[in-house]
């Protein structure tokens, strides 16, 4: 089983819809992160969480929200999806200052 | 602010060729440096890292040396294989309090032909 699992792996939806991307981990890490990947731009940090009671905005948090439901679960929501949020989304985890471990990504297309 | 600049791809090489992917960085303070690799349809995997000047990270035949004087962390491999075809990301991290936040370069697509 994967250590960091993202669901769904692919999603196509329409402008204005509410979307939730989910991430769960079995590694027992305290820190979790959400990134988006766009061609030619690398990965950019959306939100990160140090533990269940801690949520922090990243570089590009506008239009997104997150929820850390448990140490192992960190979900990303798009309240009203727009086409420029079409991207590949990655969840990652880390323990303290150790390197991050990434999920396999969710490909989101907004029409 | 912090930033990472990678050589643009795509890069296409024949099997057993020598690989260099250039990476330079701008950072306030003393960052840790990383190379991540992304195989098709998968997430990023840590390839190697270096945490201080003159450190050399190595893994799977890949190497990179942390050069503070040139603010560089170039990735090299002496003889690439078809299985090395992937996207390679250079990244830096400056610990902020108890956090570790990564700043990524734009990625370099490598294709190795048999």
C-alpha cells in the first residue's frame, strides 16, 4: 500500500462546482502539505499543516481551503472551481525537518 | 525571496551518455538543497540532498555538489539509462521556525533513448 494516498486520481468538473481532494497517510508524520504543479512552473505550496490544530497558508492559497481532520488526513477544497485551477495537485508529508514524501497526485480539470 | 532556477528542457540523450542538469539558487541564509525525480504518473521522490556547503549528495549513480561560491547544485550522472527518463526538480529549503518549506525549480524533462 502507498504511504501517501490521494483520492481521486483524476477528476473532471465544471466551473463553479465545489471540489474536495483528499489525502491520507500511513507514515505517522506530523506535517502535511498541498502543492499544485503547472507546466513550466514546478510545484507551488498551497497550504501546510504542522499538526491537527495548525494550518498555514502557502504561496498560492487564494481560492483554496484545507482541513486537517486527523493526523493522517488532510483535505483540500476548492469552494467554487475556476478553469485556472486546472492542474496536478500533490499532497506531501514529513516528520519534523526530514525530507517530504509525496503522493502520486490528483489530476484536476475544470471546464 | 528564495528561488531556484533550472536549465530548461526537454533534454534528450542516448543511453550511456553523460548527464548534467544545471541548478542555481537564490536564498537568504543557508539552505538545504535537494533533487527530486518524478517518473511518469507518479509523485516526486527524493533523489539526493546536501545540507551544507561542499557536501556531495549521491544516489543511484547521480551526484550533486553544494557549491556556495557559485550558489549551484548541478545534477550529474556519468552514464544514463532509459529508466532514468523522468522529470527532475531542484529544490531548496530554509527551515522557518519548526517548518520545512520547499521552493522548487520548474523541472527538467529528461528522455533517454536506447
